[in-house]
C-alpha cells in the first residue's frame, strides 16, 4: 500500500503516456480482480433474472416471482453486517489466510452450498426451500462483496482503483454471461425430448454447473496474498470493540466530510437510479416486442456484456487519465441518455438491428459509469474501515433504486413502455447536478493510522 488517502482522486494526473498507462492492467493486483470479479458476478443472476425465468417456466405466478426478487435486497443491507466482516476474525481461517481471504473463502463456500440447494429442490414441489436457498446465496454473495471490496481497495493505491474496477467488472460481466446465457445453454441441452417444457433435472444440471464454477474464485483466494492492512490495536472491552467496529467507520466518514457528507451520500444514493429502475422491465419489454429467447440471449446476455466490458476498460483508462469526477459526469449523462433509446426502440417493433444498436449504446454507457463510480466510492473510503465504509456506499447505491423498481411494472401497465423509459431518463437529471456539486468537494485525508 502506498497511499492511505481516502480521496476522490479528482486531480491526480499521471505523467506517463497512454501506452505506459495500459501497463496497469498487467499488474498482479489488477489481474486477480478478473477471477475474483467472476466469483462475485456469478450468483447475482442466479437468484434474480435467471431464477425468475426458471420459476415462470415452472408455472409460478408473477406476483410470487416479484416477491421472491426481494431476496436481492440483501445486497442493499449488507452494511448491517459489514463491520463484522471488516473486523471480526474467523476461528482458524483468519490465522491461516488473513482477515480478508478468510471471509472471502467462507462466503464462497456458502454461495456454493446455496446453489447446490437451489439445484436440488424443485420449485413446483417446494418453492419455499428454493426461496431459502436463494436467500442464502444472496446473503453469502453480499458478504463476499464486502470482503472483496475491502480486498480490492487495500490491494492498490487510489490512482489504480479505476483499473482494478475495470478488471473486476470484466470478470463480473463474464460471470453474468455464464450465469445468463450459459445456464440456459446447459439447461436446454440437458432436457429430454418430449418430456415437457419445464424439466427440473435439466435445471438441476445447470445450477450444479454454476456451483462448480464458483471454484474459480476459491482457487484465486487460496493462491492470493493477503493485502497489507493497518495494524488494529486490541479492544479493552466489548463496548470499545463495538465502538471501533460499528460506530467508528461511519463516524470517520462524517468527521472528514461534515456537512458535505450529505451531498456525497445523496449522490451515491441516486447515481445509478436510471439504470436500476429501467433494468427491471427490460426483459418483459424484449418479450412483449416479440424478440425470441435466442435473440435476447445472444444480443443482451453476450454481445451486451461485451460492450459493457469495453465500457469498463474505457472508463478505467479515462479515470486514470482525466480524473474520476469527469468520468463520473460522463457516465451520468450517457446512462440517462441511453434510456431514451429504449423509448425509440419501442417504436420499431421487432427490429434486431435496432436492438443491437440500443444494447451497444446502453451497455457501453453502463460500463463507463460503473468504472467511474467504483473508483469514486473507493476514493472515499478510509483503508482502516474499507469493508464497512464501501459496503455502506454500495448498499446506499441500491436501496432507493431497487425500492422504486418494485413499482415499475405498475407504471408500465398504466402509461406504457415509452413513457416509462422516458421517465427513467428524467430520473438521471438530478444526478448531473449532484455530480457537479460533488466535484467541488475538497478531498479529505484520513488521520494517520498505526503502522
């Protein structure tokens, strides 16, 4: 670690040229984020998008599917147990692997167990068991995110966080291809001819393959080195431990930014609101527009993800060259504007060429915004409380958008897809003002920590 500064990296400018800047993607800390990002991205669709398709094919009603999507709120409340992941040692594991790697390994084991359970139970027979297993996967996946975010932040200085975010997002998006298009491909080829539309054994094979795919992250954790962390003095009693573990990470952020903390937290809470609210209705929109499953899988799950990867790499380089706040503004503009393209797509009917164009623009914009936003959040954290503070920020990012997204179906039924996509673009307008105001906030250094 060369820098303990929790800053937005707004004014950093490397003196090296563009080709020299690209070498950051060859550094070990950056390359590790590829496979760890894969293990982080794999569970998300398996408890949300892919699971909803499986449940619908099994004949589960839409209302129940909607309620089950709330298991994803585990990601929005991970700040509640982030202090434990940040500070609590695990018996035997922490001594052998270190604080970050031990929590990563435990969380990955729990994700694997939950996916095996989702593979084993049939939602037509025991949907409650499937729901509990999905909740386990979501909770364990959120825990993995807490530990992994801290691992990433502590693995490099703030100037390299954009590059680490880019490779992390690359692995994450590759996992989403595998958990999206890949799981459908496996399930389709495991089906028996003439056995009906829904075949539990085919889905079992697909979900077991997903559970086995988590070994990518497990092996990476075992082969990685524990990042350098500040030495934490032992607590004298339980009250001091709770104060330092639970209260101090939040108090530290408020002390450093004072009244400006409200502005920063407001920006975090709504920065991705356009994308998240719109995304819930994307798949129903494709279906209602007459696009086939093969077209949706190929264009949105594969080609779209490739475009997102391109966006994350562009965002990572731009963050390094131009500064995080400029990329943050660019991502906010592009994310809101790309939603208007979906309103235009709704006027085209079944137009595959138009779908390719819209998905390209939307996912490229999302990748740039994600890389800039992750670098921004990373710069706000104090490495002494990296897991807890980053979990707070990333949880706030999801809470309001996911809550609003729950009403998206009713909005579409009342006003139509075109008005819905236009409204989600308008949700991004306040974000532009908040980014401009946040750009005027002076970076605040953390107090020196014990060596």
